[in-house]
C-alpha cells in the first residue's frame, strides 16, 4: 500500500525523525503507565527503535515508497511483545498516542489556507494508522496463539505423565511447572448444552465454546497451578491439595457449571503424586457410578459413597443383590417409580410431580413393589435392600457391564487444542 505525498511543507515536522522520536518516547515514558516501569535499556533500545521505525514507515508511505520490509520488521517486534507478555491494549494505546502527537505537531505548522489539505492529510494518516495497527495486532495474536499452544502442550504432556505414573521431575523443570506433593484428583462430567442438539447451529462449535468457558473459569479461579485434561464431555483435574480445600472445591465445580451453562458432576479422590494413577481411575469409576444412579449434579467424594462404590464391585454378592429386583423386570413403571422415589429421598409429592402422576398412584405402586419383591420400601430394612439392589443392577443390566462398557470418559481424555483456539 502506497500513499502519494501531498503538501510536503505540511508534513515537515515528521521529517525530523530523530527529534520526533525523542518527543514521542518521552511522552510514552511519562504518560503510558507500563512504560514507566521499563528498564532504561529497553526504553533506549526497543521502544526508541520501534518508534523511529514507525516514523520512517509513515514518511516513506507519504512519499509513495513501498515500506513492506519495515512493516515485516514491525511484525517481528510485535511477536516479541506477545512472547514477553506485553498487553496488546498498551501497545495499541501507544500507537494512537503517537499518531495524536504527530498530528498535533503537523497541525501547529499549518496555515489557515491549508486547512483543506490538512483534512485530506488526516484521512491519509488514518489509513496509515490502520495499516500499522493491523500489522502489529495480526502478528501479536499469531504469536500469542502459538505461545498458548506450547503451554497447553506442556500441561498436556505433564498431566498425562502424572496420570500414567511416569517420572516428571525433568519434564516439570523443562516446562516450568511445579509438581505438588499431593493433589485433589477430580473426575468431571460436563453435560450437553441444549444448542448441541439444535439442528440450526453447529453442535461441535457450541461444544468447543462450552469447553473454552470452562477452561477460562478454571484459569480465573486457579491460575496455572491446576493441571487439566478436558474434552467437551469431561476429563480430569489435578488440583494441588493446598490450593483449594473443603467447600472451596464444591464452589469450584459450581463456578465451572455456571460458566459452562450446563450441569457438571465431579468425583473427588485425594492422592499423593505417586497415587495419582490409581486415584484417577477410582475417581472416574465413582463418577460413572454417580451418573448411572442419576444423582444430582455437584461434587461427590469417595468417602460419601464408599458403600455404594463397594456394592458395584464385581462378584457373587453384586449378582445376588441385583436379583432382588428381578420381579420388577416386567413392570418398568414400578421400577421407575421406585428409582425416582429413592432419588428424591422418599418425597411422595416430588416423585408424583416428576412422574406426572397422583401421590395415591405413587403409594399404590410402592405397595406393588413390596408385594412382588417381598421388600417394603416403607420400611428401613426393605428400603436399604432395594436401594442396594438398584445400585448393583445399574452395573450388570443393559447392553454393557462394568467390565465391558466403554467408559464415558477416561482420566486421559483431552481436547484438540487447535480446534478450541479456532472456535
């Protein structure tokens, strides 16, 4: 892009590149907050060099020269700022401040008769400003994406190694991530967003955006200390045990659910670093059990469900328990009523409301359950056996068993980071 120069006298203040550079750099140091904290060698080096180069680009373009080589050098500088973490808003603010000061200098030298030329020149400088800012922003964002990708890859590699029980000392040092002595291992299940099933939108894009909201909320609350392998359906979090404790972990799951705008269910197992592989496997088994039992979303701890977990372990005891509900196999409405009633803590009104039936119908069906199974859900002993049988049956009925079913997620599930960033 070249812009022919018009009114050479009008642009004379910009011809003194050295003086104008000093004026602009001095203004940046005094008025652009982050510049006041930069070391002197950076001010006299990078900042001054880039400022001078931008003035040379402006002058060259006003003269109609092709300044592609200098624009490429500017892009390289912008990539460096991205790697160093210089905020993009600070960079763009400095650019606009520079153009404002430069235009003020030009305006002061213009006679009243040249006002029309000045207005025309302002339009030209706006085009140049647009070119410089888009060049910087494009290079900055490209470099930032690559840096984020490198960090995600490092986290992915380290987390996978911890879950696999591999040595991570050298790896952690190379990627600059500290490995804690103990972790809260969270298995997560992320529910489907309604729009994922909407035929009018791209469900894959909706799912990736949902995941990105979860990752953003996680980073906001925990910084970079949490190691995560997440897909759009769930995954595994390794949270240093001294970072979040007790109700803070429940609050984290609730916050992630609000950010994702879907239900999120988690299962927690504490572990030392060496115990992470077994803890992750146990956490996902616990989460799978919670989902099979249609439990409410939220965070579940192994200690809270140890009995239920043990009831789902393979063996003759589980098979025998499952047989207690066999008389209901030909009465699905009775089984469903019993399941919903137990899930609602034996609340007749809530059960009736969820099943869209009368409370008297609930009572009738529960009496029929007692008649067919010999176990009365109105009695504590009968209810305990019925619930235990329901837990056991959830793992050995249907098309797949615990031993043969494909897990809904694994401790090692991870997203395609390129897809997430491009969503």
